[in-house]
C-alpha cells in the first residue's frame, strides 16, 4: 500500500483519535446483547469488529515497532486476527466469531484503550526507518478501521433484520423520499486511451496500483442509480421464476436460497416493505434499489436491454468529478433519491456493481509479509464494486477505490447504474 | 402426566416461587454476554431457557385458564415455544436460538415477572374443573423448569468450554477428590417378576406410566460408577483408534468427529485436564468419568467384560433405596468420588446410561393436545439414562424417572455403572 | 453363530450349489448396465452383491482353511469386503460401490467360479477341527448369500424405480389382487412367561441367542397385514401434513425428504400407482401396504388406535405356527392379498415392523474375530422386523429370525401388522 | 454463433459423418460397464455424451426443421438435455447422470442411428430460410460434438483413475518422453493497440464475438509449457502446506480436499506416478505438467516470479502463428515434451490457464432462444483457458477460441505457460 503527502505527528495522532472515536460512536445505539451476534458467516459480531481493528494496530504496529509494548492478552491475537495466515497465532474460525461470550464487551473496550495508549506512545516516540514504516501502516490501519466501520453498519443491519421482531438500530433516522424518481437519462462519454488506477496523490490500497493505460470504446452511463420502482417491474415480469433471465450460477443460488426479491424486502399483507437501520418501512419507489447481488444487478441490466459498466468506464467517468454524495457522515444510513443532473450518485448512496472481475492490475505486487494478505489473496471469484455507499466515510473514498464481493453477496449497500454503448445498445 | 397427593394453594404458590427463584439464582454468575450463546444445536442460550420456562406457564396455564390474561408480547410464543407443533404460533428454529439479541436479558426478566404475577393470580383465583387441570399443569410446569435448570448448567458448561479462554462459570467451586477410588465391587440382585414404572405416589411424567410387570434374571450391579482412572486405561488400550471395540454407528461418529476422549477432556503438555464449571482442572482419577456418550459407555462396558444395566434392572435395584447422593442442591456442580458401600452413587453424580432404548411402556398414552408432545414424540432412536446427576435437583428425582438422549450425545453429566450376570459373565 | 444337525459333505455341497445358482438366476433378467448401479447408499449394485457373497466364502473359508488356495485377485478383498473392520484389506467405501466399472460383470462371474471351485475342494478335503469350523461357516455363508439374494431384489427394485422410464425387472410377473381385502379381525393370545430366541434346533444367527425367559401380558394380533386401502385412508386424513401424528424424528425426515406416501407410490393424473419389479402398476387396495419405514408403520398404528407388536409378542405367536406364506420361491416378487384365517401372512409377503429396538439379548456374545461383526455391531438405532417377505427364501426363515433396519429405511419389503391389548386398547 | 464460408450440402453431410464416427471410435476401447459411470459431477458417463450430442441435433434441428420427424423416444429429451432451461422437457439432474442403466448402450446407439438418418434427410431436403438456419446449427452441432469428444476422453480418464485397480483406457498408447526438457526461454512481444475476438473467417462461437480493440503493454511469453520437473520443485518447496503461496479461495479448497499434487499424481513407494489414459506410469519430468486447477497454475506462476498471460496476450501472440501441435488426431492422448523453438506448444498438449475471467466481450449478445444458453450463461466465476490440448481435434481450434473452467477444476488437460513484463518482472 502506497502513501503520499506526509502528515505531521500531531495530525496523525488527531486523525487516529477521530477515526477510532467514530467506531465507538457507531456502537452507541447497541445493546450489550447485540455485540455478540453473527447471523451470517460474512457478517461479524460488532464486538469482534471493535476488537479486530485494535488488533490490527497491535499486530502490525505495536508489537513490531513499539519497544517494550506488552500485549493486553496473550490469546487476543488468535481471537481477533481475521485471516492473516502468516502470523504465528493462527485465527479463530470466521464462522464461529459469534460463539464467544468472553472477552466481554467491557473487556474489549479496555483492550481498545490499551491499544490507543500504545499508539499514542508510538506516534510520539517512533523514529527513523521505523517511523517511515509506521506512518505507512497507520494510514492503512485507519483506512482499515473505516472499512470495518462500514461493515459494522452492514453487519448490524443483517443481525437485526434476522430477528423476527425487526428491531431498529436507531428509530430516529430519516428515510424519507419523494413520490417519484427523476427520469432516467444517460451521459455519453468518449473513451479512448485512458489510465486506470491510483495516481499517487494521497493514500491508496495496493490493489489500486499500478496505474496503467487502457483503452475504452465510447460509452454511456445512466445519470442515476436504478430505483426500487424500476426493480419492481423486473420482479413483476416474473424474473425470479424465469431461468432464461439469469446466469447459470445465479439461477442455482436463486433456487437454493428461494430468493424472490432483494435482501431485506418482505411482503406484508401484499405490500412490499424494506428492513432498514431505522426498522421496517414501506418500500419507497423513488429510492435506489439496494442490497442486490451481482447476479441480480447483472440480470436486471440485461433484462433492461443494458449492461453494467466496467470498472475502467466507471473510474474514467468519476475521475473528473468531485467526491460528493450521501455518505455515512450524513447520518442518514440509507440511500437517498437522486437529484436531476449528470451522473448523480456516482459516490455514496449504494456501491455500484461493475461487470469487471476483481483481478490484479498488470504489474500488481502485494506488500511482503502478512500485510500483503490484505487485498491480494482475494483476487479470484469476486466482482468489483465502485463508488461507496451511505455507510462509507466521505474521506475514505477516491476514484480509484476498488471494493469487491462474491457475486451472490448482497448484505452490503450495493445497487447498480446502467451502462450501454454510445448508440444505445448494450455494448 | 399423573399426579398424586394434592398440595394446598399456599403450598403450591410457595413451591412455585422457590423453583422459579432457583433458575434466577443459577444465572447470577453469568455476564450479559453469556445469556445469548448457543454453541451446539442441543444447547440453548440461558436467555432462551429463562424465557421458555415462563412461556410454558403462559401457554399451558395463563392463556387457557386465567380470564383476562394479557400476553406480555404477541411474538414471544413464537420465540419461546420449544417444539410443540400443536400450538398455533409455530416456533423459531431450534438451531437459531443463539441468533437473537432481542428481547434483551432485561426484557426477558420482565417477561418472567409478568408471568409470575399471572401465576400468583391464577393460583389464588382458579376454581372448579379448571383448578384440577391447573394443579396438574403447575406440577408439570415446575418439574419442567427443574429440567431446564439442569440444562441451564449443562448448556452453560458447553458454551464456556467452547471458548478457547476456558472461562469458569464460578471459580469458587469445590472440585476436590481423594487420591484413589474405592475398589470396584458388585452387589448381586435376585430378579424374578417385578414391576416397572411410577407407583402413583407423587408426581411422575406420563412416560413412567403405566406401571407394568416384567421379568428379570438374576444380575449384579457395580457398587459405584466407573472412574476417570478406569476410563484412562480404556484410552491407553487404544480404544479410540480400534474399530473392533465399537458399534458401527459409534465408529462412524468417532471418525467424523475425531473423538479421542470424553467431552471436555483435553491434553495440555501431555497431561489430561477436564473442563468443569469451575474452569479447567487436572483430571482426577478417583472421580466418576462423566460426559460420555452411550457409544462410549457401551463400548467401555464391553471392553471391561461387562455390560450396561437395563432400565428395569436399575429401577428394581433403586426402588428399595433412599434417594440420596450428590445433587445440584450441594452446590458442587461436579461429580464426587464414591464412598465405600453397596450401590453407592445410584442417585446424583452422573446420569447412568442403560442398555435400554427409550420406548413407550406397554399401554402408554400421551396426554391429549400439545402437552402430549412433552415426552411421547421422542420415543425413537434414544437410550434411557437413570438416576440424575450433580446438576439435578434432589426433589426432581424418583426411582421411575426416565431421562433419554441420543446415543452420540454427551453434553449431559452422563457416566456409567457396570452390570453383569450373577455368575460374573456379561449376561 | 450356532448350528445344529450336521449335514453330510454331499448334502452340503449340493446345498451350496443350489444357493449359489439361485443368485445367478435372480440376475438373469438384468442388462449388463444394471449390474453397476447404486441409487442409494444402502442399495448396492448387483455386481457387488454377486462378488461380495463370493468374497465371504473366500475370506472366511478358503483363505484360512484351504491349503494352497490362491486368491483370484489381490485387490478383491478390498473391493468386496462389506464392512468387516478386522480384516487387513480395509474396504472400499460403501457409498462408492456404484462407481467401479471394473472388474467387469464377466470378471466377477469368473471370480464366482474360482471361489466355487475352491469351495468344492474344501468341502471334500477339509478335515478335523478345521472341518467343524468350516461346516459352521459354510452354513453362515449360505445364509449370508440368501440375505443378499433378498437385497439383490430390493436393490434392483430401487435402481429401476429411480429411473424415470420406470423399467420392469421382469414384465411377466403376476401382480393380481382381489377387489377387496378380507375384513380386519384379531386373534387373542394369552401371554405369560415365555421364552424368546433360537431353540438350538437348526441354524440360527448369533443375534437370536441366547434363548431366554420373558413375560408377556395378554395381547391381540391382527389376522392380516394392513392394506394399501387402509393406508390410503391415513393419507386422506392428511397424515403427511400433520406433525401431531408423528414421532419427532419422523416429522423431521418427512419434511426434509418431502414424503407424501410410501416409497414407490406415485400419482399419475390423480390416481395412485406403485412401482413393482413388474413395472409401474395401478395401486391395488387389497394388497398389503409395503415399503413403509418404521416411522410410517408406527404412526399408522397409533392413528388407527392400535400399536405395533413387540418382537416377543410376534415370536410367541409365530413359534407355534408353520412357516407358510408367500416367499421368493413363489416367483411372484410382490406381496399377495391375505386369505381369511387366523394370523395369516405371519411369514412372507412383507417384513413386519415391531415396536422393539434391535438390541442384544441378555447374555449375547458375538463370535470372536471379524465374523463377530456380522450382526453385533449394528445393535443401536435400529428396529426389529420379523417374518420375512415375498423376497425371502422359505428355508431362510425361522420363528426366532431377527431382521433390523433404521427407522427411516423403507426400501425393504416392509409392512405392518396391528396389535393391541386384550381389551382392544393399544396396550 | 456466427459462421462464414458456406460448405455444400455434400461437404456438410460428409463432415457430419466424419465427426459422428469419431465419437464412436473413441468409445471402442470401452467395456459396456464403463459407459454408465459418473465419478464426479462435472464428468458425465460416456453413454450420456453419446446420447446428448444426438439430442442436440434432434432438438435444435430435427424437431424444428425436419417436417414429419418422429422422435426416437418421448423421454429422451428430458434425459439427454444437458442444461437448456428454455426447452419444455426440463432436464435430468446433472449429478445423477450415472444412475440410469436404461436406456442401455445398445439403445443409445440405436438413437444415434435414428438421429443420423434424420440428419441425412434434413441435409438433403431442407430449404430456404430454414436451410440457412440449419446450416448454422449443423456447424454448431458438429463443434458441440467435438467438444464432447474431448470431454469423453477427460471423463473416461477420471472414471478409470477413480478405480483403485487403475485400469487403462488403452494399453497401447505411447507416453514416452526425453530425459530432459528444453531450457525455459521467453519471447518478447511488443503489444500496443490490437484486436481481440473472432475475425469472421470461419466458424466461431458467439462468445468469441464481437471482435474489438484492446490495448496491450509489451510482454513476454515462455516458449514452452511448465514441466512436471519444474512443478516438482514447487511441491518440494512445501507449496501445498504453505498458505502464503495461495489465493484465499485456493487455500480453502486445498485444505478441504487435501490436495498434495496435481490431479492423477500419486506416490508409490516414494516415487511419483501419474495416471494416464494408458494407465499408471512413472512421472516424467520433461513432460508438461497437466491437470492443474487455475489455483495451482496461478500460484505456481507467482511462486516462480512470473504470472499467467491474459487471454488478450495469448491471442495476440497466437493469431500470427499456425495451428500446429499435439492434438487428439495424433492418437497419443497425453501431452508431449516441447521442442526447441519460439512459443512452442501454443496449440495442443495442454489447455493454458490465463489470468482472465470468462466475461462477455463488449457488445456480446447471445443467440435468441434456448441455443443462446450454450455459452453466455456461464460468464461468471470461471477463468479462460486457451490453445486446446492433446484431447482436442485439430480442426476444432482457432486463435480466438475461448475455453473456460471454474478455478478449482482440474480434470481437463490443463497446464500453464508463464508470462512476464518485457523487463522480466511479473507485470
Ligand atoms: Fe480487517
Ligand atoms: Fe421445555
Ligand atoms: Fe454381506
Ligand atoms: Fe453439450
């Protein structure tokens, strides 16, 4: 992972506190009982997130770089390592993170404080070559924690939606929407030779490197995300019962899981509702459709006579535009209806599925050692999403940012934007 | 389920309070986080037990028999019904009881109070035919809660033992043992025509009825339970690696699960330890071996040139003897070494696997309606255990009491007593 | 396994040829393609049966007792050992018996001839102590082959019924039936002290020993098997959709497997048909209901206000009566309607589920060595069936004969006879 | 699927006979018993292949386009449809193709003859618009049959290798190899703007269209495939025990499946052997490593400091070169050692894993109707392989040909060629 402009120690310390505080702020509405839940393999307990992000700093910074650092508990590196095979401790199985009542929530917060204390020392005391490495890793650690902040929200949503009482995370959230979505229009983009990947200005993960040339045919992108109302037409057309509409692997999942609609949709007395962080609400047609799998996004796009954009197309279009949109910072925690305008909702609201597989850029090299496992080892079987969501921090995003999920996953805030060829064909 | 001598309303009310209070007392050492855990399908979360026993009173007494009773929450009968198919509510899947953070622990205790209040009213106000039915069901409900008290302890033990930190439920428990077990001796019993089943004096479950004649050949019973030390010899003889020792179904489980020893045993630096409610302790050879499956008990007995007693043999021997032994009332929560004497440890310490399948007694009839599902529908594929354990209440037991488990289950406090023919052969 | 009257060498040789020839006769209608199929774990390929019964003679007689015997192929003991853990060869996994195209059918028949040749030599040449052992094992081997002859038919039926073309094993079989069954009547039997188990006159398996006293209350047995017509009423009453009717384990299987009727029943344009060895035929109400699991037999009996007989009740009633009925010898290969009379169909037609678990008789001891695995290691989780079926050889049966299956299994010709207490209650 | 130059009716008829005959020729060494085997979900029984390719002609040509055509059997479209959801018949589950003994092999060959007869009529009689469609589909049908010819060989190999007797498909095959492989050298290729996809000259599948521009950085390709000897070094380096070497999904498969080497490798008394269509032979270091998954190919390349080529890189290099190499036509049926020279083994020997996900080319449109399911619906979760193998027909290949497999699959003849950046780095 490469970094750019060097912040001062004080800036780093402040940034550290700010990011760390936000994790705790997100947990404030939780009951102690909510902290331990794991209702799906991919959705971790909040307690685990809170501990794991601390472990990240402990393992990659405090243990190697802070002389005299004492670990808080000798087994926590086993319990809170996520998936790094190249650490001695091994790791507790991912699927069983919800089966540990101890350490308690209070003990996990003590662990955080212990790590925070160490990090403050490290930021003041570390020097020389170590400090160069530390700086780089602190940035990674903070970005890592921001990623887990988004996961905290998506996972809590999953855990609470699983409960038949459909409890709200917060009952005071605004989920309002206009009656109607703005009309669906497209913006034409010229293409040609372009560059893809991180520019080197500012932090970027290793998987955004190296920046490299690529060629794009002219294309068009929709000016907003697909809406719930539009997706309802797809359902009404019998999509979930018609194998002709789906990829082969998609149809297998649909039959096995019994999917009939996006995740979190349910019919009550014949009318569609949607589970949100504000609880169960009537489905609002003007809002972006959300919590789609790649399978659903891809099938919808084909059904609509369009296609998904490639990640190069998305990045080329986004690179010129300001990073504006509905982020976690807004406190809404649910996507918002699009405004009129060119390429609205590029950032925030919902992650946008692309038609690109998550693969290494030509010349990609992961970092040496365990930290090299951060991104590189997942470059298979997943598809790229772009643009962030209503659960992403504004300052976590950049045009070259690559998110990735398995094509059947849909517990993230994931939607889609249509694309087509310049002449309106799906090419 | 048939009952006997009729207690007064006041006696019933007091008994009710006493039993209910003990459940809460057992939960006192728990952290809030412990209440929600489910680390095996058969081991429910403490919170669920606490709510389910209240639901039992609500569903079988308050709703049908207390005029004007308002349920605490309209969905709790769905969440806290265990397995009664003949109730309208249906029930939340057993394997997913650990995936509900709401209602919170505090709400579940409020539910208990609400039910307790209703039950006090019912005990005072109910009359006529209803009161006859109510009395019968209150006894069932209290015995039911006592069963769940034992499960609370066995399940908590499972949940905490699952945690790699091996936390203790209570660190102040006595798990002491003498250096050596008393020698293994046998008591001869004459047999002949005898009667099996509940006598009608005092409460008994329906599955203990009807009392019926049966014939017993002369037999011998060991005077104490098999010990850890004896079981270690079985292990040292290579039992867990030798298919010739096992039933076919047993060997399949051993290979699939990788069993090498009883549940909760683990080797640390070459010496055996045992997880207890007091935490991890060195294995003590003089204590009864515990947490065995039927598969292990049966194989051990054959390996030792003996066999398991039948339930008729056990009951015939026990019927004459006082109900004395180490129960939950002692507060030890772990079996104790046997004293010298005839047929010691018949009651308490460990449930004793018998060689009898759990089947209906000739002429057995379950009660009508949902409550008839209490025992009858489990009469297949399970084996009978007798005598109670260190986690059973003293006043919950009687000679005719039938416990039952699947042959692979071993999370109960289950051990074994050897039997043989009068001539010392396994017959 | 204990034997009785000693046949001459010539009688044994002739009996051997006769039994062996019948296996091959049963395979005559098969296409080469049919020999290799395995459509369920418990149903082996015909080729495997044909080879395995030869292996039994090779392994337990020729290798240990015939000097100079050369095995036909060094790997066949691995391929055709069924489940004997105490042989060096190990065994090919049961679930994968259908995945071996080699040895070919012709090679397997060569193997049979090779073994037959060895057995003829052994019957002539073996002497002294060896001959005593040989005689005992030849009887076991022949009875073993007869059991596999029944399995050949039940397994072929399963394999062909699995095929959507529903091919017949033989299209020339008689499956006729009268319009109506004889009325359902009961015979009262007095009970009292009785003896259960093999008498010692003639061959019996080890699991029929030792003969031992038992006590029986007076009881009644139905004079015929339950019919298709009667079972249709059970279905029409909604049995397969009503959990209140079933054991808990039964209901789990019904939901998981989607059972709606006995195995091999299917509805075509609204009318019930039954797959038979003669192909698919309209269901005939007067014939015995067949291919039931214990779960279905037990539930039907309770639904009908009756119960299943115990194995002691069955044997006590059967011991006095001649072994007459519809066996494989008749060539019908499908059960026949009952005639009027006391306790008709006791033998043959369909195996009768009893309410008894398959457990060792008091004092049971399996033989030493691998052959001791024949019966003993299956004494868990299974229920006893009695009386043989239309696929059993007449001379394979005796009153003390114990068959056993898991309660969910139904690919055998298994039906039921009702029992009740002398006063007509289910006791 | 688009075609090019139009062959005459006679040419088509002759081509048809030729392709059809080759399928039957490949089956000649089979025993009847081999025809029905299915030892893995992805490996179909030879009988099924033989029938399915006939069904393809029946379903897409004879039924729609030959007036008066009578199907051979009304249920064969259900049995022999592979995966086309848009046909009325539905299809027999893929995983159960090996569980059908009927139709017999002889009946399936009768079915072939029936279809051949119909096809001859159709080629002579069809006219007008229908004939245009027919021509197109005949080409698809013949190419389809050629694909299944390759699968016949790979599936037979799998079925026979599964058998512990390790029978040979043909014992007369040449599997010889030189002592040493030619040295590993690389050819530099300039890159730049290039075009990818079918040129329109000659038959191509729909997934090779549309031809489209793409940009390539300069790169190098190895001049031969990776050898067994080189792969042995990877194993000797502990690769299969070291998670740091693998993609995350790869490591999960390795642990679950217990992979220790490529498919078909086994150690006998400490020396490596390889199962081939000629039976089990000692592993020969100079031959190309074969039967690798993408996981293994990708990991090996990274371990070697290189990478896999993209499909664009492969095609760009191959497009200029003649289609020469070791194909099924040679009759060797096993890869051959490379000769000295630039980019040898590009075609034939082993399919070459690329680093490209199997996704639609920009502007891709599948054909309308069921035939559109041929390729398009598999464009997810798979990786592209290029170049054909020793089991592919020479005239089935072209530079734009795209094969695809799931990354864990390795029962095809799949190996790898290394690539790197022009400066020797993995980029
Ligand atoms: Fe992480
Ligand atoms: Fe209960
Ligand atoms: Fe056998
Ligand atoms: Fe095909």
